[in-house]
C-alpha cells in the first residue's frame, strides 16, 4: 500500500493539468470495481421486439442499496487506501455583519478535542486556496467579516468515527463556538452581473428587427455608481449600445404614456430562495499519499471534469508536493446544485491534513442547508402592454433583480436565462429586459433546476391570466392569440430552431374537461363542500435545453461477438441518462450497449484542447483557434441544462453511426454478396433493424454478431471516439475514412479498426486504447454571434391544476392536475414521464411550500432541516389523480428534447392562477402559503 | 461503551463494543459497512434511513437516524441489502418482489430514498399477507403506509403505482370486501 504504484494498479493517466497529472481508475482495476459501473450497471434488459428497455441500467444497484453514491464510500471500500477512515467537519460563522475573531472549542473538553484543526492561517502558509472561479477566503481569516452567512472558518479532523460523531453533535447549534468582534455591517459590493436585452421588431413578427441582441448586441452597463449599474447614455445615432438604450427609453416612455387602446399590466413579482434538497448531501472522501505525492478523491459531482480541472489548478500551487490526482466520480443527484459546487475543494483540504489517513467530509442535512448552492431569489417588475381590442401583446418591460449571495457562482448565467426566457411562449413586438444580480451576504446561489426560467416564466404566466381577466378573455384563448409561432423572433431577435408546439399544447388544454367544466364544477364543488373554494388554473412555458455551448465525448465499440460497449462523459444524476445513452446505441447498432461507463474523464484517445470561454468567443479568435485540428470551443459540458436527451445523445449516436456506416454496413454489403450483378442497389439509409437483425430491401436479415464478426474480419471501423460541439447548431467537420472524405456533425474523431485491417492501418492505432487519431480536414463551427441570442431550442409544456382552498385555514388541496408536453421522440418513455412527475412535484413545492429566508434567520445559521423546510409529500402532489399526455412527435426521427427543467415551471403559475380562480385574489409572491391566503380571505 | 449483539439480514453480528448514544445508522455505516440505509435528514422526518425490525408480532419500520444502536441489542433487523437473493460472491441473483416492482415501474431516479421505500413497501406487503385489504381501499392503504417517506426526484407516482400493481397482483393481499 505504501508503495502504491499507479500504473501497476492499472490506472491510466488522463491528462496533465497545471503540472498535476490527473488519473482515472479505468475498467478492471480494483478501485474501479469498488466504485463504478462495472458492477453497478447491469446489462440493460432489452425487449428487442418493441425496442424498449425493461428497467434502468442502474436500477438493480439502487433498489438493493449497493454502494453507488460517493457518500457510501469509506476507506475500506478502496482497496489501495489505508483502511483507517478519518472524519472531519467544518466550523462556520453564523454572522456576516461583524468581524470574525476565532473560535472556542472548550466545550469539547480533552476527550473530544480534534486531532487536527485547519484554519485560514494553515492554508495560507501551505499555498492552498480556492480555484479562481470560487472566489476568496476558502477559510475566513481572523479579523475579516464573512462574505456570506455560513462562511467556513476551520476544518476539524478526527482519526476515528466515534469522537468525531460526538464532537459534531456537541457543537451543533452552539452559538458560543465562534467569536466575533466589532460590528462592521455586511460587505457591500458591486453586483455580480448586469445586462439588458432590448428588442424592437419590424412591422411584422417575421420582418427584420429594428434592434435586437442578435442583430446588434446585448447591452452592458458602463460601470457602477454606489453599486447601481450606470447604463450607456441613450443616443439614437450613437454606438450600438447607446442606440439600444434609446430604444429602451422609447419603450419606457410608451408604457408611461400608452396609447388609449392599450392596457398596461404593471406588477412586481417575487420568488423565493429554496434549497434543491438533493438527498445525497455534499460530501468528499480523500486520501493524501505523501510518500507517493498523490491525492485520491471520491466525490459526487455533476461535472467531474470541472472538479478535475479546478483541483489541478488548486494543487499546482500547494506546498504539499502532489504530482498525481486520482478522481473517483460517482452517480449523484444535485438538481443543478452539484455543478460548480465548492465542496470538493474543502474535501481536498481535509485530505491534505489527514496525517496519512483518508478523511471523509460529509455534510449532514443541517450543514447541507447551511452551505449548498441555493436557487436565486428574484424580484421582478413587469410592465406588459396589450391592445384591448385585438388582445395582442404590444410591449414588455421587465426588470429582474436576482440575489446572488456572497460568492459569485453561476449567477450571471442564471440571470441571463431568466431575462432571456421571460417572454416564455409569447411574442412581444418590443421588449426591454434589464437584469441585475446583486451581491449580498446570503448563501451563494447557483445552478438549480429551472435555472432562472422558473422564476421569470412563472411570473409571466401569472401576468397572462391577470391581463386576460382585464380584457375579459378566456386565459387560454388569450395565450393562443399571442403564442410564438414558427418563424417569429424571440426577445433576443433569434428565430427558434425547431417547430414551435406551444400552440398545440394550448389547444389541447383549452378542450380538456378540467378547463371546459371549470365554472360548472366550481358551483358543484362549493355547494357540496362548505368552507372550501374551488379553482382551476393553467400555466404554460417553453424552456431551452442546452446552454448555447454544449459539448460531449462518447466512445462506442463493438466486439467481434457483437457486444457493444459505451463510454460517456456524462454523469448519472438520477435522470436515467445512463440508461438512455445505452438505449441510444440501438438506433444504429440494433440493440443497446451491453456495457456502459459514465462520468468518464479519460479521453486520451481523443486529446481535444479548448481555450477561452465558449460563450464569449468572438469569430476571429474562434477561427484562429480552429486551425488547430484538436481545438474545440468547449472541452465538455456538465450534466445540466436538461442536456442529456438531445446533446449527450448526439455524441452517442454520432459514435454509433460511424461504426454502422464504416464497419457494419460494409460488412452487410459483403455478406449480402458483395459486387454481384444481381444485388439490388442498396443504400444504408434504407437499412432497418428488425428484431435485432439488419434488413434492407428484402435482403437476408443479419444478426449483429454476424455483422460484427465480418466487420472485424474486414478491418472496418469497430470503435469510435467522438467529440461534438453545439452552439444552437452542431459543428460539422470533414475526415478521411477509408479513402473517402466524410462530413459528420462532430469536431473530433478517433477510430479503431477490426483485426483484419491491413498492417499500415493498424500501425496508425497508437492511442492508449488503440485508436487511430484522425486529422480534421475541415471544420465549420456555428457563428460565434449565436452566443447573443442565448436561446433557440425549446420544449413546451402546459399544466392544468384543480385546487380547493379552505377558507378558514388557507390550506390548498391539490385535487388533480393534467400536463401536456412535447419532447420529440422520447428515448425511454418511462424516464420522460418520471421526469415530468418529479418536476411537477418540485414545482408544487416551489409554488406552495418551500421557502428559505435569505439572511440571519435563514439556513446560513445552521438550524434548517426538513422540520422547518417543507418538501412536498405524496399527499401534496395528487399522486393518484394526476395525468399527462405527450404530443406525438412530428416525425419518427424527431430529435429527443430535454424536458427535465421545463416540467416544473407551468404548474407554479397554474397553482397561483388556480388559487386566484378559487379565491379571487392574484398572488404575486411565492410561495403562496396558508398564512398569505388567510391574510387575503380574512 | 457497551457490547452490542444483534441479527442483521439473517446474520449474527457481535458482540461489538459500541459507544452509548451512537445512532443505529452510524453503526450500520461505520461498523458494518452497510450504507444502503441512507442518512438524509437525521431527524426521523424523511424515512430514508428506515430498516425493518422483525418481532414476534410481525415486521415494522424503524428510523435508524433517531434510534440508538443499543436499542437493537438482541433483536433481528433487515436492511435494504438483505432483501434480494444473492450468490456466494454476494452478487444479486434475484431482487425481492418489491424491488422487482420498483425496477419494472421505473419507480426511482437518484435512488437515495429507495431503500426506505423498499422497506416500507415490504412491511406493507407482509402486513397485508396477514390482514388483506379490500381492493377498493388499496390506494388509501398504500398512501397511509408510504406517506412518511420523502422523495425529491420522482413525485412519488411510480413508487405508488408499483406497490399498487404488486398488491393487486399478489394472491392473498386483497379481499373483495368493500
């Protein structure tokens, strides 16, 4: 153990980051077997007749309580680690308005005294600090005021479990552990992010814009004065941003003095901070092997590669000599909160001071509430104008203030999404959407399912009901008049890529019995249940999937016996992507992957490089960089932004397709008779997999094993590694494969050939796993200007709810709900429906139950848990009475669409609108609690 | 520190010296390496940590995050790791009927709460074997049995549907009474 030799154990070096070599435990190694999918992911039970998966690839492990989460792993589960597991916890400030002056552990006595205490002084001495993205003061130095409630000040490490446990229990909720000095007030800072989308459309929704973010530019402030943004001066003849501000000024003036035929809806909407409440709380388990200058880390992360990258950056500056970093990512759950979480870096620090022992740092629920990334609270002021006669929306002015908390995480991206998506499913001829994310002393907010769109689109759909009521229109009819149609532009001036199907959703909702019978049913219900009010509400939304810069790696191989293996960069976060990606292989290869590996960070077979921020690249820099055939705008994307169904699947499909076209199809032609004169003209696009066999134009069906054997014998393509990139359009590139110039929607490629390949071809298979790294002959990246429109790809959903409100208590009873959703062609329908049901529950929680105060009485004080934070239970979600329908795809080859986030949005507005139908009061501040309802019914 | 002996998943464990005041979940995780019973809230509110306590009267769920390890001295318990049939190497050869139902219905997503639901549904099925319920009352019976269990991912529907299908398809768990 002391002489642990990475290579002898079979680890592969994945890359070198900032001077630290990064390793991943590969298939077959003892460490891999202890942790990863080799044992945890069972072969997919596949129904070849109808092409469906019988259950999740990770299902058996999860149903039987196997060690599948990072949280389950202890030192004894790691064969090459010392077996004695150390444990640690973090001391945190609970006040952020006064100077921190140290801590007092006397309550622990001698018996529970920690074996090691790590403070800011220690890490400063040893050159340890957060990677740049995560800001300053990983541990707060004495004399400084905390940047946020719950700021970490020290890590307490124990060599054994029992003393750790009792010490942690003893210090919980004690207010005398942390010492404070003078009151300074919270730290005041400029906002984390500020920008503005202004658009003035042409004469029709289809005409060229007069001004828009896509055509012209988003507008950024010139600076800040007393922490408020200073916008560029309005000047119609000035620079682009000044012209944009001139348009904004006109939009504002027009809403101040609207034409007589306009109605202007003006209202402030507010939505709260919540905890995503991922049940696996943040944790890390690490071992610093000083003798071998190696650090080993087991972590949950939605973006393992980002952890690797940032850990490399952190360790390169450390006084501890670390040449090697071994990362073991695991399946997890985060709902966004484990993207760019800083927790793994605290785990690294704990391990580095473990005195040779592995150290486990695992939050309990109180700690998770105190430190995990939160959903941004927003205050939004909407002014929306509508023509009273036509019922057509005319103008939208929105200001958005998000509370980013005390550290900037993904706040700029969330803010951008909120403003960009505020228009929801509607067309506005002109809009001015100004957004600012303030810095505060709240816990830092970051990525959370819904990602800004939840906050803004729910408010928009509350506004739509209010406007329809003012106009005396049926709320769904009003929506239909204004729904964004194909070819119309969004608020950034971009024309959405796919067919716009929100109108179909609205049409179906309009004729649903819940909606059609709502007046009649209200009478009946209230007559038979005195003391209760009945209401039906509707909400609709369409949300982007992807971020405007998405990339992925995938590797697919087919063995001579036809067994398919898949490696993918994506991480399983509960959504079932490991199952769906295995299933994606079936489209080209006739059946799903037999073995699949996820969270893969070792892509040495395809050594792509990236530089700069993919969202901020300009055209010239992109073109220059792309002359390097290994360059890509983005190395890989985390599992986020509902990206697996469309973006991850594209990588898997592209890899499988190349095997089909350059391995299996030539094999099929050979098996069907090669150049015989009688052979009909066969085209690969006419081939079909039927019951696991390949058939084409009446030729003999060929089993996959037969095809694979032939492909190997012919030396055809039997393995592929691809890299793909999307900026609302796939990058395409050209490659020389078997003497042909091939164009494919990828930007990186390595191939493996079968055993029958000529020696010269085999000699090119030089990568660590025996692939031929191909030279990119040409590449076409989507224009960098596409960064400006922010969003062009959507999936839509509408939800109807039926509620009863008890007048005396204000309690809301959700009687039933029905959702109508589009998702392209679902890969695994059960997973799609599961995402819908789960998202609806989360939306119900957001609308009615979940709430966190931002500041001193909020979770930063360490006293929050599920006794104070109300998660929806089964009785809250209409578990037996909810229904759903999915719009049939427009064609059999519609791409699958990401829906994991949008599903939670419409029900938020639907509930508020339903409560308005029941009570007559339109709430605009979430959550709508019984107390608030009692307040208006009193 | 006191000596603790009990039966876990049919296997005798102990005597082991265990500190007074240590919760059962810590004993399972840190002393036995059985991490399938998940720590989630630590307050007994979410039920992700439940195990099954077997007594002469039948099986019952117990929350291990708020129950001391020594409470189980001399008792027999089942954790989620003990339901499936396994081979000599410890690999699962056949999941329990409840686990199989959850698999077929795609009941879970992240799976963190699944052990608690497995145990709750198992206790329910074992109770119904002794006290069948009228078919018309299956849904409310399931609701009452599973309501204490929190899930963040699924919206509960596929857990409930799986248990309903299992109860209705297993002979002897329901009656035709109204």
